[in-house]
C-alpha cells in the first residue's frame, strides 16, 4: 500500500507539470496584459516598457515559464503585481476560511444525504420517496447564485436571522459561534447540490444493492431488517458512493468561488476572482496549482478508500 | 423413511401485479413433504417452481405479490399468515434455502466465515465465539479445506463450487428441518455439480433433513429424489415416486420431458423437443394449459381443466387420459420402453428406491 501511494504521488508530478504549462499558456493567450491595469493612462510607452521589464513580462513566454517554474520549485510563488506583496502568505491566509467552508459543506451534505438516500430507497415508491426524489431534483437543478441571493433576501434582509456575508462581524471577536452563524447560509447554498446529488446516488445504489442476490441470502437466513441494512446493505452501497465523493471535491473548488463571492467569504474563491480581474498571473498560477494538487489528492484518497471498504480491491 | 409429514402446501395460488397486468404464476399447487425425504420439482422455465417455494419462506417481493389463496402448513402453523417477525424466526432456522447463483449470493464485503456464523448468532442465541466454532465445523463438514485459515477469506477468493459449499454451510448452520435448494448446481460445471450433489446426498443422510430440490435436469432428479413433482404453467401436472415418474409416467407433458432427455443406450439421432412454448400466464388459457402443445389432447382439454387422477397411493396425474371414458393412446416409444421396464421391475418385486442408470439423462 505504501509503495502504491508513493507510485501514485510520483506519477502525479508529470501531471502537475502539464497542468502548469496548460495554465500558463491559457493565461497568456487571454488578451490584455497585467500592466494595462495599474499603469496610469498617461504613462509613456517607455514607462510601460520599463514596468514590463521589471516584472519580467518582456521575456519570451518559454523563458517566463521556466523562470516561474524554477522559483516555484524553490517555494517562491512570485509577487502580486499590484501590491508587490508575495503570493504565498496571501494564499496561506485565505486557505483557512475556504477549508472551513468546504469542510463544513461536505460534512453537512453527507451527514444529511446518506441517511436520506437510504430512507428514500427503503421507502421506494411511497410518497416519502417521491418527495425526496422531487426535492433532490430541485436541489441539483437550482443555480448557486440564485439560491444564494434568495436565501440572503429571505433570511438576512427580511428576517435578519443571519448576516448577509463575511466570516465575522467587523470589530467583533471571531469566536466559533460567530463563524458558525456566518457559515449557515453559505453552507446551505453550497450544500444544496451535494445533498441532492448524493441523496439521488445513495438511493439508486441502495435500490440496486437490495436487488442483489446476497440480500436475498441475508433475508433467507432470517436476519432482522436492521441487520440486513447495516451489515449487508450500507457497506456495499458505499463502494460506488465513494466515486461521488471523488467527483464532489473538485467540483466544490469551483462551486466555492461563486458562493464565496456572493457571501463575501474571505477565502480562496474571492481571491481567485480578484486575481483574474487584475491579471495577477503569479497568484493565478499558484491557485491553479493548489487546486490541481487538491484534485489529485482527492483522487488518491478515493482510491485508498476503495481498498478500505472493498476487500476485492488490493493495491500492490 | 419416516412417514411423518413435515410440510403441507395446500391449494397455493400466487399472482404478481405487473405493468402488463396480473401474472398468475402459481395457480393452485398441492404437495406435501415428509421427514427425511427429497422431493424434486421439475418443469420448464417459468412454470412456477421458484415462486411456489419462495412463498414458503415469504421470500417473494412484498410490493407486487398477491397470495390469492392456499395454506402452507408447517408444524401446525400456516406460514402464509405469519408476521414478518415470526417468519424471520423460521427462515434460516427451520427452513433454509440454497439458490442458483453462488457467484452472487454471498456478500462480497463480508468474511465468508462470518456469513456462515451469522444465522447461528441470529437464531441460536450463542456467543460470537461459539458461533465461530460452529461455523468452522460447518466449513469442515461441507468440504472447505483449512477452515481456520479460510474463515477470514472473502467470497471473491473462492471458486463457484467453493462458494456453493459456503451457501450449503450457511443453509445448514441452524440444522434446518427443511432445505429448499433452487437449482443449486445449474450454474456450476459438470464435475463440480456432481461433487455438490454428492455432498448434499451425504449431508441429507447424516442430518435427516427434508429437501425440496428444484431443477430442470431430470438426470439430477434421478440422482437425488425420492419423489418428483412435475410443474406446468403454475400447476403440478404429475406427482409420484421417482420410479413412478421415470418408469410409469402418465401425463403427456411428463412423456415429453422424458422423451426429450438424452439417454445412453438408445441410438439417438436427434432429441425430441416438446413443440410450442408455455402459455402466457397473464391470460392462462381455458381448459388444460398444456392442451395447445399436447399431441394427445382430447376435445375436453380445450374447455375443461382436468382434475388430478389417482394412479396409485403415491402417484397422481392431471390428465383426462386417465378418465375411464378416455380413449386408449399410444405413448412415445421411449415411454413405452420405460413402462415395460417398470412392469418388469414390479413383477420382479425389485421396485426399490434405486433408480437404475437408465433414468440418468447424463452421467457425471
Ligand atoms: N417478482 C415477480 N414479479 C412478476 N412476475 C414474477 C415475479 N417472480 C416471478 N414471476 C413470474 O412468475 C412465473 C413463474 O416464475 P418462477 O420463477 O417460479 O419460474 P421457475 O419455474 O422457477 O422458472 P426457472 O426455471 O426459470 O427458474 C414467471 O412467469 C415469472 O415471470
Ligand atoms: Mg426458478
């Protein structure tokens, strides 16, 4: 197993390299230039050129890329053009809130969705199932920004139960409680899809598992319904469900960008949008690479989980 | 063989609600099972063999099954009337089942040994350690080598034949009074099939369990059964001892089955097949369901379903040909040959349980 993990990590390196090249090319293909944004309109061409030289943007693209790579490998992710502030500490300060948001979302989503999916499957064909299936359909279809704005309007503007955004009140000490209070709306918005998606998936897998012959065997043994569910049903249903966790993680990275923007959550999502708007290439490269690493780790995690849950899978 | 009846199925009729309508899968089935005997149920695919036996343990899907009428008496109780909790105590404990697909009938994520120990824990109120001990003994009994080591194996590490041994161990775990084996060897290759049948025969002798053995394969029947019930379109058309069914068959459908069975000693150029296909059970035909395929059908067959006529104390057949007014017909040559053998056996008073190699459609 250890060997397998090491092998997976090693094969991830060329993938990361390809991603970095791809991201670099795409960034530079986009029209415009970082200097457009923070050089005053009356700057002379000579001044513009001087800035470009200072930032290294006058060099041919391959040279720029190799320089970036060389520095990045040494842990230097470059600076933010506009503030001249290094990228790494900014990134680090923004990771925390995003991890909190995503972690809370996944935890909440699965804690709700897996039991709901099981319930729906066991009540297959009853009104409970119909209701849950309908709800799940709405959940996967509704766009995040729409749901976010709707919830803000109802619960923040109208009812005033929750803050409209941010992670803590200005000037207020940020305690776990205030963070939780601020988390509820963004997590609800972000979770909607994952709850709905996982409920549907869990339901489908559970129905399939209950059609399997080994459930018939378990019933014929005279086991109680509860035992059949926990010992024979859920464990087997979880195997395909792990795949969904693997696809949820990368999707969450994307979903968080929109949701953080709506709720002014001080995380990586908002940082990303800012970096795109201001063409902070080093920052964008750093965020892209971070997301890539997260996705690769998510995949590795999923593959390891398979081996944990399913005795048929062994990695050597 | 003791003559005490352990299970009695009376006029069982089962239908299924489907999108196309109501499928009358079982349309009035009567049979009984005596202690220690093996009753084989044979018949074409879809004739209702599995449904009639699954009804015993209430293993039919709750959602679309309609038990139209009938009783299944076991130890004075009608199993059809039991609640889910009550039938749970009987399933796996008094009445156990083995199914056709050993490859998919075991839980892929649970250790094989635990799967065998499970019913013991559920029914016998013993500790986990005792259940494990008993499971190890069972693994040994059904011929799984090195039980201590293989206890912790998972099903995918076992071959089909080994998995079926595990299924048998599970079924025998609580020393059931009745074992229902629904085509337990159909999915296995011929050598493994023979081993499993041997195993079942030996266990039956040792444990004195009554067996209901469902199969398509008359060769297997000859090897296993004391009595045979032939099913067609949801009804039993002929029932009798193995000798009576193999050597003195009365129903044209049984004749067809026997004629379509490969034999060893007759020069056969091609095998006989019963013409046509079974009726659609959404709309069973009026009269005898077999009439349309029956070259011996009488006029009355097309509008009135025959009753079971008694041939002997143990032998009954549902055909108008046994009516006193029915015309004499000449059965297929193969059946005539068998009947001659039957008369010979009878006259020599050599009628015994040992059905000669003759009946074996296939040898292993
Ligand atoms: N759950 C169900 N829903 C609807 N119809 C069913 C169901 N189970 C069985 N049937 C129908 O009942 C009839 C009898 O089925 P059964 O499984 O008893 O046949 P069988 O004699 O065991 O055949 P085979 O040899 O193929 O196993 C078939 O027509 C089948 O389609
Ligand atoms: Mg069947």
